[in-house]
C-alpha cells in the first residue's frame, strides 16, 4: 500500500510534478517551449535549470521553483493590467485597431491620439463600455476583459504613434504604441526569371587588391557579371568586424549590423588621395608594395596583416580630410545619426580593449570625447564615410543590372561589439543563440551571440531592427534573412550550459514580418528566407503569405527514386547548387564533406564508408538522368542548365563551382581549426574574365534562363 505522507517518495513525486507543471505554465507565459522535437525525431524536454535560466534572461523574477507561483501571477497580472501592447500591426488595407485591456465592467473613458509618420493626427474618445468586447480572463480574483478600439480608416505604410489613455475604477493609465502599417507582401523582382553569381567579397581578389577584395573589386565583378547578362551578385555580409584586438573576422559575428567594414575600402579610390602626401608616400613605399604583393600571393586572407597595412593609409587620408572642409561629414552624420557614437565606441575599444575592460564609468553606455583619443574617433568617422560611399556606389551600379546585390542579414552580433554594448535592452543577455542537435551536428551548435529580446524590441518599437534592415536594404536588391525560422522561434542556450541543453523561445512573428516587409517596400528590396533543414510548416506558410522566397539547394532536393530527380523547384525560390555553409559542387561530388565530418569525429569509419557509397550512387544516378558522363564538370554544367530552365525566380551560381573548387568557405561547427572565412577564390578577377570554364558556362546559363 502506498502512503501519501510528507517525506514519502509518492508525496515528493507529486510535489516535483506540480513544480514542473507550474514551471511549464510560467514558461508558456514568456513564450518558452518547455519541450520540442529535434531534427532526429527525438523528443527533448528542457531541464528545469535551463528553463529557469531562460526565464531570468527574459525578465522573470525567479531564483528557483519557490518563486514560480508568484511569477505566474505577476506575469499574467502585468499582461492584463497593461492598457494595450506597445506594438500593433495593420496589414494592407485593414483598418487599424488596438486591443484594450480593462477590468470587467469598467465604466471609464479611453482616448487615443494617433500621429502618422507624416505628422498627421487623429483623435478618438470612447466610453470603455461602448467598445466591442473580444474576450476576458480572471487573474488572482480580478476579472478582466479585452475590447477593440478602432482607429479610423486604413493608414499609409509606416511606423505611426498612438498615445492611449484610459481612466477607470483602477485609476489612470497611458501607453505609447508603435502602430506598424505594412503592405501585405514583400516586393517582387522586376523580371520573372533572373540569374546571378555568388562570391564572398573577402574571397574576391584582383591584381590591385591588398589580399581580400575591396569595393573596387566588387565593382569590377558587377561589371563582369553584367556583361554576361547576369542581373544580381551575391556575397556574404559586408558589416564591420574586429580586425585587431579584439579579433574576430567572421562575417556572421560583426561588431555591428549598423555600419560597414572598412577592410573593404579602396584607399586609391578615396578623393583625398591627391591632396594627401602622407597617404601617397605610404602607398608608393617599397615596404607597402612588397607587403601588398605578399598578401596577394597568400591563398588565405590574413586579416591582421591586411588591416595593419591598410589602417595607416586610412589614418593619413583622415588627417587630410579633417584639415579641410568637413561639410561632407556633417551631411553624413545627419544621414547616419549613430556614426559618431559608433566612432567613439571603436576609439574606446582601441584604447581599453573589449567593453568588459572599459573603466566602470564607461560601462553604462556613456562615452565622451574626454574618454578617448580624438584622433581615433576621426579615424573611424572617416573610415565609415568612405567605406559607405564606396559600397553604396557599388550597390547603385549593381541595381542597374536589374536586381542588384544579394546581401545577407546575419542573425547576431559579436558579444563585445557596438550593438551588444549600445543595444543591450534589445538583446537577451545571458543566453546564446544556437541550433539543437541534428543529423550533421549531433551535439547541437552554440553560436555565442545573444538573441534578440521580444519584450525589448517591442518597447523600442523595433527601432534597432529597423535600422539594421535599412542599412542592408539601401544597397541590396535582394536580402537574405539568415535563419528565417528565428522570426518565429529561436533556440536559446543559457551561457553556462551546453548546446544540447537549450530551449526554444517564441518570437513576435507577426510584428517581425511587418517590420521586414515594410522596410523591404521602402527600399525596393526582394526578400529571401534561409529555410534549410527541418522547418515547421507554419514558417513556410508565413513566408508564402508575406512573399519571402525560400531556398532550393540541389543536394538537399535530389529525388533519385522519383521521375523528376530534381524534385519540385518552387517558383518563389532562389535555386542554387550549394551555399557558403555547404560543400562546393566538387566537394559534394567527391565526398570531401563526408571526410571532414569523419575528421570532426561525427562519423565512425563504417558510417563514413556507407555515406561515400551512397554519395557515389547518387552522383551516378544524377549523371545518368541528366544524360552526361559521370564527370563533375559535365554534371555541374547540366545541373545548372536544368536549374536555369526552371521557373525559380532566382538562380544563384557559386563562381567557385565553375573551376571545380573542392574546399568550402565555411564548415559549420568549427572555428579556427579550419580556414573558415579566409579562403580566396582560385582565380583572380582578371583570370575569371579570360577563363572559358567561367565564361562559357555562364553564357549557357544566360541563354537557357532567357529562353521563353
């Protein structure tokens, strides 16, 4: 007989179950998923410790299980006592409205003062009891109801402000609301079917570059692709990275998503050069010429050496600039209001190191001119002025192709960077974004940057995200949203835990889509969502609804046992043979990626041999179906031609595939042990122009793509 008594196993079990149930209830109130299915089909249940840590990062006042019941009441009460949410969305021609929370039976009044982005105003006064009721709830003995407050006819697209004030038996309450009026769908491309080329800018190099490519090289590649009929050029993020100390050159761990990377500035294209004897002397010096030649000869980008060579030239150019008329800088600061603050931050890092090493007085976000070397502030101001000018010039030229640059919006930022320092309220400090275990990475992935904070973004009206998108979209004809599932939910890992111990945190996807689509319309930018891997059905449904193109990547889509080996290629997609995170075509063909996974300890010898057999069989079937010899170059050409003949709106061709490069640009799950983000293209820009493997295949693709 089981006895239910204090201290007994049965009694303790009930207590533990009750604790868990309450914890899961609190988790749901904060949008935390207590359990999920991973890509391997395993049901993973978040530990109590992981959920509690995540809740604390989200703002819950919970030290342990004893605090959970009170936190549940506090969260529910705060939700219902808030007059209305800080953000509302009106799609398309829908009339704007807000959901107003009131005590049940409230007899007071509500006033809404709407100010459009253009400065026009509307005012509304209602008796609370006259508003249509939409539902209600009871929290800790208090009954609440939600009512609809209409705000007149549809609004023009934009970010509008609504000040809502109410008086009822509980007193007076006021909320400032950001009302996002967004078009229902993102823009479409100007042509039904287009093609373009892809190459990271750091991998592009020419006879005039310093190692990694620069904005002038980018212009040269744009012109080359245009001459062959291409309408877009894809590259990796061009955002600022740490190139000295701290040191992190990954384009997916930028210092900021608000400013460009000065590594890509071409000093010979800066207008101050003719008036800067110091800069000219550096560029013409024997030591500079020798070091530049040595960097060009290296197969890998040496970021430290290249930046050390470039920075003194930028510094000399900056001195010349500040000795003259700086009216141009005044206009630049008006267009980029954060740039001086950013320059001060970078100057502080130059002096003290990472923000964790800043003097205490600087750690609250306040940096004055007295705290830094003003020469370094001027350096960073000038570097941004000219880098922005040169990248925007390249973007404008690319737009003339018909579509333009295909840029990538990284998911996160460096933990010691400007955005993490300045936008801490918009980030979930104490958590790292990542990915749960999957067939390739059975230990999961921990990316090391803080996720966006749902509540923090709302409180600011998504100001930070809007600015990040605007920078990219001013130049991009197409913008790829990295890890588009992050608009819905994001895998978050407490800093002290391993990648297998994370939990999913829900994101305000309707609001996020509204911001992304509105910004896309403002800048005439088409949208692509990186939706590779296991993606919930609701994500692709939302992408279709809002006109975000999905990604079709050939190796993932092959159907060797079906009549159409390439499967169904969606119209609303970017078709390609690979991405920067996947093996090149030759690497896939040879199974080099399988070898890498064995080296990483992810495959046993037997599994390695089995995967090679499967890959060899798949490539043989593909060659047979395409009617080509079992030869990588022949199958690549036939595959790209077949993709060119599909209805996919975009076709993106990795230039490195055309000369059968085997090494990848990045191996996910690795860091310095692989030359990630460093490998230069096997051909210079000048050599590409003359190489028949490149020119002839791109001409074939263009001819097939434009055939009616």
